[in-house]
């Protein structure tokens, strides 16, 4: 894969550990500093997800 890569992880509850969510992007070679995290969002929500917006903006 070429070009700029970024990732986004989502933790829908405060009890979820972000490291579990970012394992896959890390395994794909995305640096931890380029993985953006959204906390407190369900998987069906797209509105006001800053982490996802930052990931899109990064690429």
C-alpha cells in the first residue's frame, strides 16, 4: 500500500480499552500517532465523530 495512511478506532463505552481497538491498524503498519480515537460513539453514528473526521483529513 502506498501513500498516506491513517486509522480510526472507536470505543463505544468508557469500559472499552482503546488498545484493543487499535491493534488492527497497528498490525497494518499505521503509526500509533496516526490512529485517531472516538470515544462514546456507537458504530452507527457518523455525526460529530472528531476522530473519524481527523482520520479523513489526514489522508
